[in-house]
């Protein structure tokens, strides 16, 4: 499945970011810049600054959480019945599901 391959491919860079203070700081700067850009776009569309800031933070937090998920929950499946990342689960092995 595409999602399983995507999760497998996301593990390496996410792991590197999680284990390197310099890369983690860079990641935080990128997320802050993305939040600022989204907030600015919302202000241009007529939102008040405070509402725009909150509205920009939510999708960035969702992205950041999803990006870290393969590290935090390496055996989680995207859907019940989907093959686990990396192949077929052994008998008696029950990965997490959403």
C-alpha cells in the first residue's frame, strides 16, 4: 500500500530530526515560518490577526504531529486490515490502528 511505503520512507528523516538538536531547531524555525505565512495569508483574506494566528497554527500542528507519528508509533497502521509498514505482521503481533 502507498501509505505503508510513505510511512516507512518518513521514518528516516523524522528520526534524524528528532535526534539532532540542530536539525530540530531548523525544523522549528521552518514550522514557525510556515505558521507566519499561513497567518499572513489569512489576514489578507480578511481574518483578524489573532484568529488568523490560531487558524494558521492548527494545520501546522496537525502536519507536525503526523510527521512525527512514524517515530512515535512505528507499528501503527493507517487502517484496520492494512498491511503493517515493512511487511506482514507475525502471528500474535497486533499493531496499533487508528
